C-alpha cells in the first residue's frame, strides 16, 4: 500500500526533469551535476547556477541520506490525503552534495521516530500512473 494516495497529483515531467524521472523508473536515484564544475543540483535545470555551464551529467546518489528537516502534517492540504493524516514530509540531504535536498517522505516511521540527522535509505513506491517515486525508510541502527 502506498504511503500517500495515488490520487494525489503527480508532477508532469518537463524537458529539464524527464531524465530524472526516467532514472526513477529504473529504480536509480540520480541527480544532475554540472559537466564543468561538477556541483550536483536538484531540481534539474538547463544551466548550472554556479558557473552557468550548459554541460550536464548525471551522478548516483549516495547509498543513504540524512533528514535535513521535516514536518508532520496534521491538516489535509488536498482532499486525497484526508484519510492519511498525519503524514510526514522530509528534506533529505546527501554526503558530498552540499545544498542539494530532495523532498520526500519516510514511509516506515511514526512521527516520534523522525529526527534531524537521522539516516534514511531510498525505497521505491508506485505513483498514480505507475511512475516510481523515491521515498525513504529509516536506516537501521548499527
């Protein structure tokens, strides 16, 4: 069962984001990086905000990330989530990818289990039209 209902609107891939979504369809979390200065970025963009290069490459995300910030939502922002309250929204950061954050959800955590700095690993979930979405699970304590 998906974390959030599949009736929620799904982002429409654009010219800049279609490659990101294609990698997700292959269960690969990759981020765009500048082909010159190598700085990763998300969301994808046609020009590097650091050096203005138009050269683009794609790099694998690290095997785990950390919760940079989060919120627990108690009031429905869309009719589709009324029966799924509360739910969380997290910003995930990755080592070596300064200033890059991915908005997602932690699918296996109660609100009191979330914490800034808590490690998470990617998991994949089907969206409304069978698209794969990068969600996260708590990384098991060592």
